[in-house]
């Protein structure tokens, strides 16, 4: 899953070398933290958060039917 998020983010930003994804596992959810360069933040979020919402949708669908929920945080 980390590779999918990295691939999507690297495709969007100008500085793909600064893309970093970390994974945290909580009791009932898996949290992926996406970090990008400050000047690329707007490209990952998009207008009114549309790109961020699309990334979250793709990740949740790719996660499948596992019992834990998935969350993507953009930092």
C-alpha cells in the first residue's frame, strides 16, 4: 500500500525525491502519513481537496475487505 501512495504522489509533485510515506497501525485502523515538499503540498491536496479525496478513495478500495480501516494523512 505504501508503494501505491508513493507512486501516486511522485506522479503529481515536482520533487519526487522528497516524497515519504510512513505507516502506523492502530487498534482498528491503518494510518499512512504522506509527506511532500512544502511547495508541492498544493499539488497533492488539489482544489478544494479533490486530489486528496481521490487518493484516499483509491487507497481504501485497494485495501480491500480487511477489517481495519485505512486513513491517509497529508503532512
